[in-house]
């Protein structure tokens, strides 16, 4: 059973910031289930986005007494796009916002959603964020990485009395990526499939997470380890055609080649394959494939690949390089003798 314990207390303002949209979405759900808010009707809840959010009017309405209900909830999404209006000092709207933060309504609760990292070096916004922190209204949610993400996966299974070890958690991340919305979807599928199993095994993960996918990033990695250039090209085109962002492919291959580089250093030191796989943060099942792939690359070749991966990452992000062309060029470098 899921825990109903909330990490939030009832307060007039919640400023939710950060890149982890899954955590922000969960936070909004928790807040809406707090006392005074959980029984609000849809008429008592107003949701705005950057296109229809007139901040001045919203603040005015927050102070207006409703004759229909004793409490109201206002949610402003994409507040990062509205926030630029508050940057300039000696700004009437900025002063109005500050005044409201210092003296909020006693019957209107407000959730500001700022879905990006807070700017650290912007002096024009420091005063605003410092005020929000001082009032304990500011909550930051940044992406879970590495062991923290795997621990979250294990905890999600524990809620349903299921167990996955750290290797299985790593494999789920490898197959589904690090975005928690996608991970939660895969976790739910696994739980629904393995209703009678307490311990989730590798064969369950591969069968369920990869189900319905003709090709995955794993298939691309296998084609690389097999030195099958034609197959690798076919798989990459299929992935892009069916919605995989080229930048995701770049990121996953960067991780793959970093693992090979680390394996190059460790294989002569660590003789126990289970420990070797754990240090590489991969499931022992996949270790033979990585060892096989390593035979195809020396240090100079890996260095050449990393240089292009960096160039492709920058090119795609700045739109100076066509995404599909970047993948084609990368594969050409990988398979070049």
C-alpha cells in the first residue's frame, strides 16, 4: 500500500522549483490532499499557465473574499515564463508580488510552479528567492541521479511489497532512461505483470520493459559490440523514426563508451565478474557483451569517439548540427577502421 504521509504542511504559499517535473507533480498532488484543500471542489481551484496568467489580477483575486467557499487554491504553472516580469527593480508588479509574499491571504492558497533550476547568479531575482526561502515557501526538486535514482526505484517497488536488487534497478534505468515519469510507467507495468512474485528478476524486466519495442538502445549497443555497422544504422533510424530523440541516443552511447573506458581500466584489476559488473553499475548478465565490445576499441579510438560525442551534443543543443546526421556521423566514426 502507498503511504499517505505528506512531506508538506499547510501554508499559504508553495513555490515549487526545479527540473524534476515528476517530483513537482507529486508535490502538487500531496499539497492538494492536505487538510483545508482536499475537499475543495473544482470551482474552488483555479489553474493558470504562462499564456493566461496576469499576475497582478491573480494577486488581486487572491485577496478577494469568496461567498461560495471558505478556502480557494490557485495554481500558476510555467511561472518561470512569468517570472521575467519581476526582474526589474522599481517595478510595481514586483513590489506587489513581494507585498503578497510578506502578507498572503488567509483563505487563498497559492502554488507557483517554476519548472527549471533556480538561477544562481542573477542579482535581480536573488531578493525574491531569498524572501521565499526566509518564509519557508520555496521547495526545490532537481533530478535524481545514480544511486539516489536506483534507491527511489527500489522504494517504489517496496510500496507494493516487491523487491528489486540494485542491479535490477540499474537495468531498469538502462532500458527506460532517467526520466521518472517513464520509469514510474515501467514500474507500474512490472508490478501489474508480476502480481504473484515478491522478487523481480532480470527476465521479468527484459520481457516487460522491452515489450512492444522492436529495437531499444540495448539493441544498438549489441550491434556495436558485434561490429555490425548495417544493423546499427538500421536500429538508429528505427529509434529516431519511432520517437527516440537523437540527443537521448547520444547520451546513452556516451554512457556506454564511458563504461567501456572504465572496463578497460578495471578488467585487469578486478577478476570477480560480479564485483566488476557492480563497479561498472551494470547487471552481470550484460558483462560478457561489454567485454566483447571492448575487443573492438583501443584507448585512442575511444578518445576519438568521445571527442565527436561532445561535438555532437553541443551541435544538437545549439541547432548547428542536424540531429539525424549527427547519429550517422557518429556511427561512421565508431565503425571506421
